């Protein structure tokens, strides 16, 4: 019976791992799906799911028809946004900007001089490696409220901007995972499984 329980737990773990690695392909590409919205009040809604959710696009001072990209997501009630990875090959001019606001909109003016109202933000640049920038974005700066990753269920809106002349490619991967059980939950689950096995043993 104990061996059977162990095999069942192993099978469940393998299934969870398989699903957590799903959606590795690009979820939204401006080249394929069209330009992202240039309005923070009406961002492009993108449906995300467990695993990798890659967003690709372009921005820059001469980009037509817009120099800014806005998109919103909803983290489902059973998932967490655990990382935001700037993908290798992402470009920027003098400075690339990525802001994050809680809710279905970015309400800050485009010429704002403060980050008040944002959860967090970051200046990103070209990178040769995939880097998780979510922890850095979470550090309060210039008025942003700050946050501690991972981000829980709810609506979030992203603001991408690069005012430098030219056109710059970017790629970001939003990784969602099922919350890991706490140590206490694992302990109680183990004790319950042991109690079940012992209870069924003949006297």
C-alpha cells in the first residue's frame, strides 16, 4: 500500500511538471497577431495559462503606428506569476522602459515624471541571456509601491516604451505556475497518508 501511494505521488508530480512546462511557444507576436494597443486605458488583453507565455513585439521612436505597447493579463485564481524573463536578443535604444500596474489599465500619463500608481518598473536593455527581471521590478523606486514576487491572482497591465529613434525588437516570457504546497501542508498530507495506511493494516 505504501509503495502504491509513492507511485501515485510520483505520477502526480510528473503530470504537474508536464503542465508547468506547457505553452513554450510564442503566445502573442505583433508580427503575427497585430500591433499591441498604444493606449494604457485600453490595453490589448492577452490570455495567459500555466507555464511559459511569450510576448514579442517592437517599439521605438520611429515605430509605426505607435511608440508604446500596452497589454493586460489575468492571473487565474489557481496560479501565480513567478517570473518575467527578458528574452535573449531583446533590443533597446538609449533606454527601454517596462512598467507594471495592478488592474486592467495603466492610468499614468505618458509624460509622467513619477512612478506613483505603478507596482513596479524597470529600464531594460539588450541582453544575451534570459534574465528574470520580476524581482528587480518589485523594488520600490520613484514612487512605485513595490511588490514581492510571485504575483498572485488578479489583473495586471504592462507598459512598454522606448523613445529612441529606430525600431527595437523585444521578447518577454511571463511564467505562471501552480503554487507549491507549504511545508506544513506537505507534512499534514504525509501524516494523513501514513495514518490511512496504518488504519488499514490488519490487527
